């Protein structure tokens, strides 16, 4: 799954903002019959109006949709999503999507589409790892400045003084940058802990 979760450095769309397909709805509407083609529409005005063409096969569905609904020349995304069925208590079967993310493969009722289709858990994990890497970057930069200033290594440790021989202007600039990085790292950590 090349590029999974990439391209969103700042804020991830919430699951409400992502395009969503729900296999329970398709099942309820009697659409999961091999050979049937239908269009799944989204009407979440104004930003999320779009569609996907769906073709139903025996054990999978083929889903085609424009990469970018605002720019149709950007090409299409053609996805095949496997379907699994589990027996119901009172007879019949219940269909599930198999999450197409190869690291996942869970049975789910809902898939979300951003750059790819994946389950909510996958999007959450991608989000977390992105947040962690942003925080790591800020920490690394802060640690580099602390080394240059000869301060204790922990980025949340107390700040030290100006090293001998360093110009005050350089020292002030480094202190400002250090503060920016520690602030960014702290915010990321707080966000991960869901405090802010
Ligand atoms: Zn998944």
C-alpha cells in the first residue's frame, strides 16, 4: 500500500469527513448480488460530494472513483475489496468488507476512503504514527540545539546558560528555535494523550 497515510502533515480528516462505504447498507438494499453495478453517492455538502461506481462479484466488489472529485482529469482509483460472510444466528449470512490494507485484513462493515480505502483502525494508526514522527522530528531538532549549547540532553529538562565564546545573538536565536521545537513536541505529545 504505497503512500498509505502520507501527504497529510498537519491535520487528518476526521472519519466524518472521509468518504465512507457501508456494506450493511448495500446488503439491506439488496445490492450484493454478483453482476450488479450501482453507484454509491455521497452527499455531505459542500466538500464531500462524490460517487463511486461499484461492481459486485461473488467474493469481492470492484470500486471505481475519481482520485479528485474536483479535478476529474486526475484519473481514477480502481479498488477491489474482498467480501467475507459470517453466518447469522437466525439463518442467512452477514457480509463484511476485508480491510484492503495488507497490514490489517480485519472484517469490517465500514471502509473509509481518502487516498486509499481502509478501516477506521488503519486510519487511526496512520494518524498516530504521523503524529509520532512529527513529534520525533521536533525532539531531534531540539536535542541538536541542546548539544550545541552544551545543555543537559532531555528536551524537557531545564535550559542552561550561554556557552563561552558564543555571540549573544546566536545564543538568542538558538534559544528561540529550541523553544519552538520543544513547544511543538509538547503539543504533539499532549495530542497523543488526548489532553488537548
Ligand atoms: Zn484496516
